[in-house]
């Protein structure tokens, strides 16, 4: 692990004190959740809470809302994404949010993607960090300009999603033998936003340099752990951008946040696998967030 960037991650974590009021440590919004996919937005939102956000809001379709609410009373669920005034209903909450995660369980319905795109534009206008994952990355591959050049934007593709993004931006195949170079090229093509290429080692780059996160995880790759990453990154990106810029010297705050979220996800995977082996699921990993966070960042 890169000790220097780990020190920076520790430096963005707000202290726990009784002097704060609810909301000061982060109110996170999740855009996603439709009839077919209700687990992903739940995983992202509950992970954000367990990392340390005070509130998590999910903006989903009407038929997904009751299902998501049944998973946990901790989450605030808005059944608005497929309503005629979806953008307006979501936009009115933006002044309260500190970051937005777009994509978990969003699906690829054209109307929902159009709504997500418009909400991203409204969020950019408020200078709020935006994490894009899952079906949000499908949207970016179709419309790269939606996040291109936005310095508080972070995309978190797996290899297949990365390949789709790369080919959309470069109009040709990438060199699969040099993923670090390809990741930097994609970031530059997208206006130097932060790219997190998930894999055996997570590659994190803003187009100027690549940072590798090789915290030991496990061989278990269950669906949903990318949602744990995106939810935790929503919180950490808020914390990182809330720090005075001088603290980071030449390191991009989004890169610091991404390293923290990748490290945490891997540590949760490792701890859950140690207890449950092949039977490990993302729900097991989420139960490890508290102890993994303490082990990595508070010891």
C-alpha cells in the first residue's frame, strides 16, 4: 500500500464529535433502482451510511421503491425516476446533497437514462462530486460529454465497462497488454476526470499518473461489491473535496477518495471471505465495513 496516499486518506476523515449536527458528515444521493434491479442501490446507499454518511437518499422508479424500503428503514427512498416530472422532483433535493452516485440498478431504459443525464447536468451546476458506475457507465459510453471535463467526476468501470468506454472515446480497440497506459488515455480523453479501473489491482488515474491499489482481497467476486465501492466513494469524495486544497499538494482529491474506497472494499472482501469462504456475498462484506474502516484508517 502507498503509505503517502494512505496518510492523505486518513487526513480527510472527519472526527466523530458530539458537537456536530445530522448531515454535516455527508448526505449522499443514489440515482438508480428499477423493477429488475433493487439490490444495487440498496448496497450503495447502506454502504455510504456505514462508512460514515449521516443520510442516504435513493431516487428510484415507483415499482422499486417499496422493495428497497423493505430492505432497510435507514434509507430515504424517493419513487420519482419514472414520473413525468422526474428531473424536477430530484433536483429539489440537490441543495441538500453532498455527492451523487449515478448508476446502481438504473437499468438501460431510454427514459431513465435521459433523466439521469439531466440530473447529472443539474448536479454539475452545483459543483457536487459525482460517482458514475454500472448502467451510468453505459450512459457515459453513449454520451461522454455528460461527465467529460468535470473535475469532481469519477467513473468506476470493471474491465468490460472500461473497454466499452475506451472504444467509445477512441473509436478503436485498446492495447489490453498495457492497462495503465490505456487507463491514463481514457482519463485524458474524458478531460482528466478520475478513472478507477477495477481488477486484480485497482488502477486509479486522473491522466497524470497511475496509483495502484493492491490491498489484499480474495478470489470471491460476488455481484454487488462494486456498489459497496461506489457508495463508499460517494462519501469519501465529499470528505476529500471538503478539505482545503492545499492539504493535497499535487494529489487530486478524487484520487485520494478513490484509493480509500478501493482499499476499503478490498479489505471488506478479505475479511468476509476469511469467515465465510465460497459462501461470501456482498451483504457479508457490508457487515465488515466498520471493522475494515477501523483497521485501515483509524489504527
